[in-house]
C-alpha cells in the first residue's frame, strides 16, 4: 500500500512536470498549433505512397546497424599475418580492414547477423529510392510546386549510390578491391586531371595506403550527414507542399483527401517500420551475402571470378563491357574513351537529364499551374514511353555487367553475347518506347469505348427479327470519374508562338510530338466545366514561375 501510494505520487509529479514544461514551451512557441496541424495532416491511403517510407525505415536500419559495426571496424591498410578464428586464411597477409571484417563476422556476438542486415538494408534502401523516383516520374508528381523535392530525391539517390560503393569497398577483400581498381581506372580516364585526381584520392599509385580510411570517413560521416539532412528537408517539403493524390471522387487540385496522421497513418507507418526491420533481420539470418572469407584478401595481381558488383552499380560495369576499345593519343597522352564515356559521361548525362526534366516538360507545355492530382501513366503515353525506355536501357546494361557469367551458364560465346547486347542497348529502348506508347493509347481507346458503350454484361438477346445483340451496363461511377477527370496538355499552337523567338520552332515541334497522340473522352459542356473546376490551379490565375 505504501509503495503504491509513493508510485502514484511520483506519477503525479512527473505528469505535472511534463504539463508545466509543455505550457512553458507553448507560451514561447506555437507548439499546440503545430502539433494539432501535424497530427491532423491528411495522408492519401494508397500503397504507392509507402515506397518513400520503405526507404526511410531501411535508412534507419542502416544507421543503427552501421553504428554497431563502427565500434569494431578498423579501416587500416597495414598488412600482417592473419591469426583469427577462420582457419583457412590463417597465416595469410591481410589488411587491418579485412581482419576486422572477419573479426566482426566470426568473433563478435551477433556480428555476422548485423553485418548482413546492414548489407541487405542498403540494397533495400537504394531499391526503394529508385522505385519511389519512378512512381514520382510516371505520375507527374515532379511538376510545380515539387520541382525542388524532385531534385532532393535525385540527390538522395546519387548519395545512396556513393554510400553503397564506399561501404562495399571497405572490407578490402578480393571483390571490393577489384571494384576499387575499376574506380581507379575510371578516375584515371578523366582527361587532363585524371592522373592528379587519382594520386590525390589514393595517396599515390594504386592501391595506395589511404583510400580505405578516407572512404571510411565518407561512409560513416560525410554522406550519412548529407543523407539525413536531405531526408529532413524532403519531409519538411512534403508537409509544407502536401501530398499528391490519385484521382477519385471528392479529390481535386485544391484539397487532400486521406487519413489523419494520428492514429491511422502512425499505426500503418509503425507497422511498416517493424516489417522492414523484421525482413532485413530475416534476410541477415538466412540469406548469406558478401562472404568476404570466400573471396580472400585483396591482392593487386589477382582478380576474383564468378562475382559481380551490387545491382545498383552493375549498369556501369555493363556500359564498360559494351563499349568497344576506343582510345586516342593526343600530345603523348592517352584518352581512354572506352572508360571515360560509359563511366563518366553517361551517368553525368543521365542525371543531368533527370534534374532538368521538370523544367523541360513545363517548357513544352507552357504550364505554370500547381498540380496536386497524380497523372495516370496511360494518360501521358510519351512520358510513360520514355520512362520505360530508360528502364530497358538500364536493364540491358545490367545484363551486360554479367555477360561472362551468362555466357558460361548458357554455354554461348562471350563475344557473340556482347554484340547482341550492343545492338539491344540501342534498339531495345526504341522498341520499348514504341510498344509502351501504343499500349497507353490502346488503354485510353478501350476506356473511351467503355465510357461510350458501358461494360459488357455477358448477356445476349435476340430480337423478333433474328438480330443478336449484347447488353451493356453503365461504367461504375469511380471508374467513370477517373476516365474523365484528367489533365492532358494540348500541343502548343505554332501560330501563338512569337515569331523570331529563339527555340520557338523547336519547342512547337517537340510539343506536337509529345502531346499530339491522344484519345479524347466524350464529355458534355457541363462535364467539361466540372472537370476544369476540379483541376483548377489552387493559386488562382497566377502565372509566375
């Protein structure tokens, strides 16, 4: 009885102290208003909006597991004979980095589990970021006012690739050392500054003695700090700009319909975080990944066989293998175009196009509106076709990164397979674009037919005169709404472009190519008025940039 009374007194004092502290803060800052607005924020109820959270929670797993691994890892490159628990390697000269990796794997309690969880979480993080960016691209969620958030997302993806490569290189095994040798060759291929830059990064000739400590600092300090800062900026922009939403009844360009953050969204989000942690733990416990003891320590005169880089950098490996051996010698200096073009120019152009795409599409449409309703990919066939073409281009390069293994498994010639992939990397995206665009237009045409005729019921009737017809029922209201309420820009009118303006003709031609292929839905004047009202710019008639 005495202990219960004392506990109740302590709980009362703690509650009073918390209330007093909150009141003190609320009197000096708008805590109540901010909390009320945040907790009542509407989140659209659709699985595709959880892709970003999948990346967020895998990043949290990465930070937690990485913090544990940091306590035991030594990035030193000094070599000494190995005398640890893994007997097959005892006596071999290994670096401190490789030795500490084996120590984590075999001697630290739970070390191998945490290390494999860290690796799997990294793969999930990059994959979730990539799929999330694809969702944003195909639905047009990069348009005004979310251009900055699109750039933040792309920068996050680039930093994730850098972070993955740095972590992949730290164990100093034969696989990661081969990757560092490839990276050294890529840096050396940069004209004029390549040699100086490689000597600066590696501290001399390859393999050097300082690259792993530097990558360790990048991996555990610089890039994680930038990632966390950009994630916070991304979330702030999401809260400020509000979520996009899929078209449906009651959803317009001026509102957000969904579930409140508390308790609905918080409950689902917490469940997803537990699922991510559980799945990565299950993979770490049952699915072996990156067994460095099988590869052995790195030696500059050896190259491992039968292994490939992680999938997110596999496209660079494939591009290096596909380009013919083109080199030039200018003023006594060798220009390695077969390395510089696929490994430096190609990724640079790819990300430059992605960064500029929101403004490119706005330039083609002249559209200054804010867009908060997602596009369906079928309603923008050219954009969807370009996205699918880019995916096919990446897939062919990824396949080319394993052309030796593919040739060995299927017992075909490596040279023949390489030429097939060289042709496919050019023709494949073109075919993918054309097929995807036709499919999108066919889906629109089918939808128009459903709007006009309705859905087939499967019931056939015969008239007194012998005629046979099939009965239809009207399209359901939700699907009818999605078919009609959509934003599809018209091609720019050449007559309205100012004559003599630089690039106006090119703009008109590209706009016509981009938006001329379309299927307009049958609507009455009243329906068109209602559609325009639902898609009306929430900022009014403002047309500034």
